[in-house]
């Protein structure tokens, strides 16, 4: 570790001007104050500053290969008082030909810290603004913020997020580090300062969204700037769809999309599963193999975003009395789940940009005048949208309506569909530490069985005899474990249960399991290696169970057994209800985002299909398929996705590719890998429509995930590539079926 002070005057050729409200704390080029500079696995090899290609002068800092090479600044004595500041500002430039990841930590005299990560792109210097209180794009109601850097008052600004908290009157140090560089990385730095107002931050989000719901901060080929462009895009697409649908008619498919090839399967009138020659299949009601190529959330309401309280973010919202004002509504998504944590603007008035754009494209004209009746409140042609959407999906090679799709599409009897079982009630619940969509339902609670019975009865009421329905999903992305690989995450369900009171049925079930096995506290203490003076201590709320360890293997065995029985009880409850209310349809599993081996095994025992949401480049990156093969059950990929940052929405989704042009090849590679797995019976893309750039109602997600933009304009290159891949998949299934038996 090297410590030095920097009081000397360095030659100044040029430095960027300060923003209004900005105060320099320390300049690496022209120091006017004395600070301690401490480096660890880092250094400043040149005493003098250096001039960049743009004529700006900055000081080079080299971060050497190490776990966390660090440059730390501290006052020579005492602490800094930053209580008047809103943002820490850093004038930085990557000295490499690539982007740098820079972690910034501000620490106070009590050891509390505020943390921020800077994704510093290559190119000219920019002013980085770090909020001095916890803040992120969620503070503006969206998952990801607008592209950075951006130009403001002649400067390149880069706004970051921050988390944590500290006493701004007692700031002890500022640290910059680069996490685990494999080779030396150079960063250029000019000054550290404070910003005392919000003007630049607010400007970053001002008039961010145009009248069509698109970002104003970029241009791309499909961007719409007039209603004439919307109508022209629709006319071009209609001609293309007509050609593709005619080609689909020649594929030799049954009415449900099953492949007519090879020896027939038995036709039983409803969808089912069957294994033949080592490969699992979905089988249509007519007895043909069916590889489910689906799309999630094919719905007309996906373009809604909250506008109340942040009206300045939107450039041209319709005024009251204007025809498009019909697409305002009210909502409340302040549900208390982890998905809402830290998010502002999650209730109040919303505007539906997608529905408004549908109205602009092919809605019925609204005539006004003294002799004309008032306009209908929702005038766009819903039947036309439904027919157009189904034409699109079939022309693009899809054959399944995935979860959360419009019921009107299902009723058209053109595509098989799936349905969710959303089980809600006043039953007990358990926190695993994940809780993104809520806590885990307690299947030992009799009220859960009642809620399940009610949910299944309602879901099956109008679908019991519908052959187009493939089956039902058992909820979605439940928190079977917490994030991470440590035991506390792996056994989050067991730990969370033992922390509860004995009013919770799951805790009583767990304690009974342990009592039946060990009889008393002495037996449990010996097996777990703990000192439990009385059994009643385990009954107390907040009981902290021990971590698994090799010296006491019974700890892990007990956790595993409880989680196994928990999952079995959960899936059996749903399976029993479905067999009674919907005996003709499949139980399609739990749409796992996070899982445990116990949960997956239990699902295989009571469900017809295992389902996983794989946000990975290939299915096998999301789970151990050797373990899945041991369970010998069909698998459905219920969600997958690839997104980029160059089409408007600011978030690329969980799986990012570099450009829009890379989404098609990524889709093709994923589907090819899925077809190579004999237990996978289908893949469902998430989702039909891009999320609003300003954040969807549910949780503020604003991803470029769609086949279709919020303007209802399809991404032509992507859908052409997807169509090609889907048709190849059908051809591959046909080839397998027609292959002579060995």
C-alpha cells in the first residue's frame, strides 16, 4: 500500500467547465487542497498530467491485476462535510480501448458506506454523477435508465445508481477500484467534486418518452415519427403475412399444429405426453406430435405505464377531451413484494401507449361535430387486432399462446394455449429471502388447499372440455430458494420456516418431523452439534438453525427432507384439485426461475411436465440436464429471451446481446440446443411486445424483449430469423419421426 499527499501544482492545459451548482473538492491536475491518496495494487506512474486527444488534461491511474486494486482519497485530517451536496461528481476517462467497470465507495467515520458501480465506456472524458443517497432508475419508476453518457450543457454526463447510506457530515474517504482485472487497466481522472442541485439529474429524465411511447434519445430503423409511417408499416406487413401464411398451409400440420409424419400416436381428444424411441413428445388431440413454439403475454394491455407524478418525462401526453385520452386509466401496483422495493411511481394514473398506437394504426375514425355522436371510449378494432396477431404468430412459425395471453385469442380456436393457476388467499406464507413475487405459500395450511380448490375451479370453469387447452402452470417463479450458492440460500425455505412462530403450519410440520426423528432436544443437539437446552426454544420466533457441515450431516439431510415434503405437499394439493376439476388437461409444472432439487423432484412426481424459465444462452446453461434425465419427465422451457439496447427500451432483459441483429442468431442457437435435448417438448419466448420504455405497471421492467415494438411495428429482421428457425424446428421433428426404426 502506498500513501502520498498531492499538494503540488500540476500543469493545466485544459479542463472541462464545471456544471452549474458544481464544486470541486480536489483536482488531480491543479490541486488547491491537500488530501491523502492511498493506493493498493494501483499507482500513478507519471507525476505530470497528460493531454487527451480532445485537448483535456487528466491524471493517469493504473490498476494492477489483483482482487481489488484501489485508489482511495481521504482528508489529511478530520472528515469532509458533504451535507450540502446531492451528487458526488468525478471527471473520468477510460484510458483503454474498451469500457471499464469502476466501483466507487464513499465511507463515513462510523464505517457506513454508499456504493456505486460505473460502467465507463471508451471514448472522451465524461462527468460521472453519483447520488449521495440510495437512488437508481427505479426512483424514476423504471428498471433501467436512459442510455449514458448523454450531453447536457455541453458536457458528457453519466448518471449512476447508488445503494447504502452514510452520514454526509462525517465523510472519511472515497475509493475507486476496478474489480479483479486480469491485466493492468488505466483510468484517467481530472477532479472530484460535489453537485448541490438536481437540475442535471432531472434533465436526464425530462421528455424522455415521445407521443408513441418511444425513447427520444435515439434513432433506429423501425422508429415511428408519424401516423403515416404506422399505416405504411402495417400495409407492408399485411402483404408479407399473406405470403407466409400461404406457405404455412403447405407444411402438413394438423389443425392444432401437430406434425403429420411417421407412425401415428393415439388420438385421445386432448393434449397429452408420450415418450417414444427415447424422446418425449406433446401429442395433439388428433394424435400427432407437437413441439410447442410459444409466445408469452400476447396481450393488448402490455403498453401501460404510470404517468402520474412524472408527467414531465413524457413529451406529448394527450390532453383531457382529446380522443386518445380514452387510453388513460388508474392502477396500484404497490404490492409490498420485493419486486416493488425502491420503486417510485407505482400507482395512480397510467397511459396505454400500445392501445393508443393500435388506435392510430387501424382504429375507426372518430367523427366530431354538432351532428355527430360522441366517440366511443375505446374505439380501436379489437377483432382486427386479434386476427392480425394470430396471423402474425402463425406466419412466424409459432403454434402456442403462452402464459398471460388474451382470452379472446384463445377463443378463436386457431392456436393451442396454456393458462396460469394464480392461487391467492389468506393462508400462511414463508420468506426464503427471495420473495420477488411474494413469500412462499404454506401448503400445510388448510387454507392453502381451499384457495387452490377455488383457483383451479375458476380457471377450469370455461375450459374443462376445450381440446385447444394444453394445460395449466402451477403459479410462476415461486421463491423455492434465495439467490446465491451458499447454504442459507439453498435451504432458505427450511431456515425461513424455523424462524417463524408455531402459528404457522409449516413450522409445526417441520418440528414434528424433527420430534419424530430425534424424540427430544438431546437427540437433536447431538445430531446437529448444537446446545439446545429445551425443545421449546425451537418453537420461539427467530430461531436460527445451524449451517450444514460435514461433521453433522444430519443437518443437511433434515433440511432436504423437509423441503422435499413441503414441495410434495404443494404439488399434490394442486394436482388433486386439477384431476377433479380439469381431468383432461396437463399440469405443466412451476415455471422455475430458482429451484431446489427437492422442488424439481416433487414436481416430477405430481406434474405431467416440468417447466423452467431459462434466462440463459442455451437451456443446458440453466439446469443440470443429466439430473433432469434421471427424472424422466418432459420439460417445457416456459420463458427465454434475448434483448439489446439499440431499439428504444433501456433494459435488454436478463440475457443481453450486443445488437438487434444478434437476437435472431441467439434465438436460433437456443432452439437448436433445445431440440437436441430429448426431454424438451417446447420453448416459449418472453414476450410478444416490448415493455414500455418508461416501465411496465407491474414492476417497472422496461425491456426490449418483443417481437413487436410498442408501436405495434414488428422487428422485421428478428421475426424473419425467428420464422426460419421455427420452420426448421418443425422440419427437424418431422425428420426424426420419419427416420426408419433401427
